[in-house]
C-alpha cells in the first residue's frame, strides 16, 4: 500500500511549490465544500483551509485561488488509505488530528513524498524538540472572562478578575518553534458572539501564534446564507486577522520586561492557568525562559527570575542562576518538594491541589514584584491582558492589549521604562495615532482614550 501511495505522489502537480510556506499559512477549518463558498475569502488573509471533505472540484477551485488545502485525517480507519484518497484529490497536504499510534505520523510523513504533514496533537504529546514546520495542538481553553454559576465574574488566585487564556501556554511553547497553531474549536452547545471570536483570534496572535479559525454550527449556517449580522462579524474577524498578518515583524519580536520565569515547557508550561497566566493577569510583563535554553544571555536585562522547578535543574543551569544572583539579580524558587506538574491525557489546566501549591509561588512572586515597574505598568485594565515585545536591536517595542469584555475600555494608562520618546497607537481598523509621551516617576507614559477588542502601542526611540 505504501509503495502505491509513493507512486501516486509522484503525480503531485508542480503548483504546490508556488503556494505560501507553512510559516505564512493563515489557517481556518472550512465547513463547506462548494466552490462558491470560497467567495467569502475574497479580501481576507486566510490562505490555508483545513478540510474534512475535499471533493476534487472544490480542491481545484481553491488551488486556483492560491489557497493551501489540507485534508484532516483522524485516527479511525486505515490511515494510509485515507491519505491516498486525500492526495488523489490533489490537496496540498495533510493534517493528522488526534492521538495516533506510535510511529503512525512518521509513516505518513515518509509516504507523503514531500507533501506537508501537520500534526494537531494533545499538548502532552507535542514534539517540542523536533524541527517541524508547524507545532500544533487541538487542545485549548476558550478565552474570555470566567463566569461563576451565579453569573458573577470569577476571581482567580490573583484576586483579580480571572481571564481564561492560552497565552501562557503559547508563550512557553514558542520557545521551541516560531510557527504555532492552536486549533481548539468552539465549546459544544455554545452560541459564540462575534466579539468572542475576535478575542480568541487576538488571544493567540499577541503571543505570536495563530488560532485555527473555526465556526460553531449556527454561525456557519448563517454565514452560508449571507445573513447580514454574520457577514458583519466575518468582516471584523478578517480585519483582525489582517491586522496581525500585516505586521509580520511582531511575530519575530521577543517578550521583554525585567521578570523572567524559568520553566520546562514540557511540564507546567503546557498547562493553562499556571504561573505565566497568573503574572499576565496582574499586567506584569514576563519573559518565559525554557529551562533547556537557560543561558546568561537568556536572562540579560532581567532583574528578577522565578525558578519554577528547581529540582529539575542540571548543575550547569544552577550555575547560570547563581551567576545571575551574584550579578545583583533576585531569584525566587518554588517551595521545597514542589514539582512542576506534567499534564496527562486530556488535562490542560491545573488540578485543585496543584493550584493550591502554586499559590505559594504566586504569593511570593506578587510580593517580590509589588508595585514595581518590570517594564510596563498598566492602569484601568481589569478586563484585559497584554504582551510587551521588543525588537532584537532594542530600538523599538510593541505593547499588545486585548480586551476580553463585551464593551470598550476607556482611559487606559501605560507607564513604561526605557528611552522610547515616540509612541503610536495602532488599531485593527487601520488607524495610526501619535500619542503624547509624558514623564512618570519611573520612566515615561502614554494614555489611551479607548480600547475596543485590541490595540497595539508601538514605541520607538
């Protein structure tokens, strides 16, 4: 069977070479297989369709529009036979979604004869050290402000309004791969508003990742009928995707700030709601440092570091941290006996006992940071998350802001360190507005009149 598949793949047309590469794919689960549905993509940055159904005439129409088509294969049935059928329809490549037997993905990749193969797997099975074109998972929380059963906004361990987010996980794993996809679908039986779709897109994008856009059934049905409200929401989604795709330089900037969290991405870094998310909810910029990549250079510019899993350190890594403290840095380690949890099965959040233990670290971090400016301090942002990024040469920085409430936030103040005397507010509607920069006690500041779903402050010397 494998030889037959290889022979078939020799017929893959040369147009595949002209399509965009995986780093430039803007992915979406496409729920339709009629060629006319592709008109919805006109003027959008979406260029990669994940297909559960792929009739050859539809694939041909998509290819004619310069779109990448990826057939989604699941663990049920004969995997190689399914791959053969998909490639016979002339799709660009394959997506393996789910938990496959050991070696199955490698067999498909070998048999694919150069056609791209993307794996969307469980978080605990991510191949963090492998050189894959796309690092992807189907597991994710649905971003937004967490609500209690009585309808009140839920507070997390930080005592702030808790925001369910994938940002901590995404920042941790991006230490291993620049191209990260999170492909969680809308929760079952959940009516998703247009603003919630926007929040999910931005939740991934501010961390340099891409959410694989996916519609719940009601919205897909209304959009297919060209319902006016659905078309309006789709236009806003496309504009937000275009906003981030129009600034590829943001994806290559690095998390900045004076607080570093040293953690093994294959352990607690794979969980949502951990220490990175706790710090983010308090609007403190933080730099995730993979334990395996811990070097003096990785801690350059940091004044504080949190060593989440001290027991996992090698002698060389401990030496790096000792040198950091000898150089004047402040180091906080986890409590005695603490082990960074490793996710198992479908679990992607902390269990209650782990959360209670992690609270010990959180309280120490919070008291250590206090009201100090660790790069950026934000005011009037209780419903928001942020990410502070800096260019490699240090001459520019951006501050991404995402608003998870259903109403605009007004009168946001940003106080930042450094010598950035020029500030510009950039919004998804294409507007750029120069901001007045003023002196603060610790550095410089700017004020934002209003933030709807998201905005970016560009800082330059």
